[in-house]
């Protein structure tokens, strides 16, 4: 039942639980162990002097059962501020009770207080359950964006030029 789950802003003491949730998301999405950010990185970028992400957790009986990471963004096409939900993960035992909708509402509320007019996210194309959920609550698939990543040697090479 979702009513016994509380949502709150995460604290530095939640860094390991958040890391664990992101690891579970990676495992469920790609089906194997995936190196993910460390608890130290969560603490550094979620709570430290280099803070660039907002972290939210959901708890049941004092245990973290969900985590969401988000940040501010700006759309030049829309001319508006928005919120980008970087990661959202709900533990299996907490699914099916409306917690996902509550977390997205929390992201929208956080954004609204900062002048945002939309929430954006991306989802692994094989994560059909998540895609169906996002569509059911009103998200529309973007018609123009394809995601590209420059990293590793290519990132180093372009920086060296």
C-alpha cells in the first residue's frame, strides 16, 4: 500500500541506499551487473559542494524502497525551464501502489517551485513496463530527439584538440 510509504528529500546518509537502487535499475534494465556510480559520487554530486542533482527517496518502515534523481534543464526550443528525471527506481516490493506517479508528481512539484514548465526523462527501449507507465500518466514520446554519448577515448580525443 502506497500510503505507508513516505517520500522525502534524501540526506547524505542515504547515499549508499541510492547507489544500491541505481545498481538494481541497471541490473533490471540490462540484465547483468553494471558498474554504477559510487556512494561517494552520490554524496559529492547530490549533497556536496559540487551538487548538481536532486535526490529523493521513498521509505517504508525506515527502509528506502525507491529513489529518484533529477536536475534542472532548459529547452531552447520551448524557451522554458524544465526538470530532467535522470533515474527513478522502485523496489519490486513497493511497485503497483501508485508510488511511481507520486514520485513523478514530486519531480513536477520540485520543478514548479523553480520555474519549470515540464518534466523530461529517457527510458531504456526494452523497459516496456516503464514505457507503458510513463505513457499512462501522460508522457509523450519525443519526436525529434535521439540520445548520443561521447565518452572514453572519443571524449579524451576531442578534449585534446
